[in-house]
């Protein structure tokens, strides 16, 4: 022992001894639950700063720091400061420490055999490979003194272990999936330790409770055997040890494995002749992701404490990489789900000839880089057509960036399009990337292009011609690979004649023009669109709505829809939110009274005379009333002002069927 280190505090456990804390003359050691202490105890019954130990008058002293539960030495509670003697037992909360002046003074302790007959030789929560260990520091100091270090030599050098860990870190970082990762880890473990069999087991993630529990089912992910002929012979080792690791989150080195009476296949393990095992938890944060199992079958070899320490270092690296792979897998799944949802919402809905013509145009132009100009009334679905162009093109995996040119002033629009440098204008507190840079290798959709200022139009034209641009206040030329799709609801030809829209930009945008007709020109698509929006809002709100009654569909088809598809969408959303029955009826469809510029609708033209008998007129009227009430006979009889029995006779007389 060196001149400075004069004593040790050793954690006493039920199954033996744990961490060792060397005590150096001239230093004051606080003990407690807070991480700022020199000696940290993971014990909820300990105070944040429970006690302190210091060296005075050639003697080590212990003093309680007014802790809540007090400090005991040899079972007696202390008051103030007390001198320590070798083999004094210090109790703080649930924790127990032994004070010795030499490690050889530690008394022999009968080890916990457990319920399974497994002899746990050592537990370990940290490793010298990743964090400084107090005993390691003490040994490093002793190398400069004449007294040889008390530890046993490692069966292979520390430098080789560090080299393996460094190589393992590089290989784990290059693993593209979980299968490659566990293969790399097992190969390295069997290279570093004398185990014949290794395995990695995964702890399934339980929703609402991510902590591993005793008895939780473990899933075998991968295993290795040194003997290629026995590669498929893996026997799960000791549920007792696994449960101990899951509960304590500490790695365990155990012996006498063959005596474990809880083994699932005791006979096979006996044939293997396993003599010792290591079980290390794979942890990220406070969650156990899995376990590393290693066991030795050679009677002339045994796994050691150094092997345990190496496995803990590997397990900590593996926990970080496993978490990253799991997080990456979750993000990929979320991204694919969002992309699929976005593509679903970007699909053109309808079977009218107008929609078929638009789909044909999109299929022809999507494979090119031609600039598209989409024209149509507000709310007719121009952005939907632009998204369909993007997701049908080779740029589908790139970004789709939208910008409404009518929503911003000239200065802000230029900044949004091209970005700006820090300090380029008042309020520019940091550099900003513009929409064109954000849409590189993708598509940018410029809605309401007719509202763009003439000065900004000139810069846009230069980009369309392949020239670079500069951020506002910047001088560095920027080139991007972007496809431009523009839309407008204004007559750009009139704007060109009026001088508010550049002629050359008009022709540059109008390489391909796609005209989107208003909804009133394709009323046959109304039922299909209504059902599409209904399913969408039912899914979002969880309402139990089955569909529309014939009266509701007829009411929507006979409406002129001045707000186009956007108005229909809002109408269905309102009906879903306020509807009370299982079906959306005509009374649930609220339509606008906006009549300005209303074109004539075929359904509103005065009906022509038809030579029908009174019997035929009555038959048709009864049938229409039944359809309107979804064949609710009581409601239909009330509307017709007849008895329910009279309605039944007329249904039978006219042979009316649903």
C-alpha cells in the first residue's frame, strides 16, 4: 500500500463484496445519494449528503451529516464524529460498507447460493474501460512504489482489450441492421474471453412500462458456439441469474451453473458441462434492452472478473448502438407512414372525363423536368394536381415545398424564396435558407403566381433559365436542381397586357398547362369526393357514420359549389362533426346561400311535362318519400299524412322495393 492510500471502504452485499473505494490522506470524502458525492450510493433511504469520512490525527474519522435515517457503526447509531477501526461495519440506509486498512483484512463471507444453486461470485455495474474505477486509480499509483500491486495479472493484456473495444466500436458503427450488429458483438466477445458459447437476448418493449421486470420473457436474437459442429446447440442459461441481472441492472459472474434446477433443459446443459457464466445487461438510459449470455464448458478454464469487466464495456457500447438502431427503425417507419398518408391524400379522386384527362396529362409530363402552370378556380384542387405531378415523377423521394405568393409582401416573398443573410435587413437576426434551397432535387409549388411582384418575377425567370441566385444580402452564387410548378386562378393574359406580369415569364411557365375544371362542371364526382372526405374525417374523429342517405347525395349533386372541392370538403367535415344519426341525411348538409355568378344547374331547370296517370304519380311520390327517409315507414307515413297500415298496403299494391 502506498504512503497516500491508507484505507479502503468496501461495499458489502448479500452475495459478497462490491465496489472498492480507496481512501487517500488529505482528502475529504462525502457519502450519499447525490451524484456530487465522492462516494455515491444508489439507495433511496440515504440522504443526498449522508455522511463524511476524513483523516485527522493519524486516524480515519466518520461523521454523520444530520442525515434523515442516521448512520450506524457496528449496529449502533452514532452522534457527531467517531474514529474508525478495521472491519467496522458502516450502515447508511440500506447500504453497508466495511472499513479496512488492507484488503486482506476483509472477512470471508459465505456467498449467496440463490434458489437455483448458482454461486454468484461477483456483480459489476461499471467498468474501468469506460469510466475511472477507484481501485484502478489506486493500482496505478502503486506501480510507482516499491510494493507490487495486489491484483492478479490479466490472461491477456489490457492494451489488447482496448484494441478490441476500439475495433468493435468501429465495426458496430458500420452495422446497417440489428442482425449484423449482434453478429459483430458475439464474434468479438468469443475472441476476447474463453467462453465456448455466447448469446444475445432481447427484452421486448412493453407499452406503458419500459422497465425490465423479473420473469419477463426474453427473446433469443443470436447465439454462437466455438465448435462449428455444435453451432445450433444453444441452451438458455439460468433464469435465476437472468432475473437477478434484470432486477439489479448489474452484470453477474456466476459458477456451478450445472446445479441450477430451474434450467429449461437441465440434461442438455449437464452434457455441455458448463462451469461458469457471465450475464451482462445491455442498457440505454434506465431501460434494459437485452442481455449478453456467455458460458464456459472447458473444465480447465473459467470466466474471470476481468472477463466480466470486458463484457460490461461491450454491453454499454451495444446499448447505445441498439438504441440508435431502434430509434432509426422507428423514424423510418414513421416516415414511410407519413409519406404513404401524404400520397394517399394527394391522389386525385373522381371518375369523370375531366379527371381522367388531367391524370393522362400528369402521366405524360411527370417524367420530364418541364415547368407546369396549373390553372383553375380557387378551391378546385390545383395543389392536389401539383402534388400528383411531384409524386409521379423521378423526384418523388425529394422534397415538395409549397409557397403562397399572395400571402407575403415583396420583401418577405423574396426572402422566403431565396433566403437571406444575417443582418441583411431589420429583423434578419440569423441566416435563413430559402424555399428554393430547401426544394433542391425536388419540386417547388408556387401558388397564386399572378400575385408575385414584377421585381421578384425577374429573379424567378433567371432561376428558370438555369442561372444561380444569391440570398438577400449575400454575394455567394447558389445553384439548385428544382422543378417549378406554378398555379393561378387569375387570367394571366390580362395581367401581361396590363404590365403586371412579365410576358417572358408567362411563356416560360406555360411550357405545360393543366386546366383544373370547377366542381360544378363535374358533378358526377361529388358522391365519390363526399365518400372520400367522409372516410377521412370518420378516421380522424372516430365517429360511427356509415355513409350518406340518397337524399343527402341528391342535395349535394344539385348544388352549384361556388367554393369547389374545398367547399365540399368543409361541408362534409361539418356534417361529420354535427351529425347525430348513423347516416348523414339531407338535413345535416349545410350549403351556402352564395348565389353571385351562379351558373345554371341542369337539375334546377324547370321540369318538362310528362303524361303520367295519378296512380303512377302516387307510386313515384311514395317511393321517393321512402328513399328520403331511408325506408323509415313511420317517418314516411307522417310526411304523406297517412296511416302506417295504409302505407304498407300501397307498398304492396305498387310492388315497391328498397
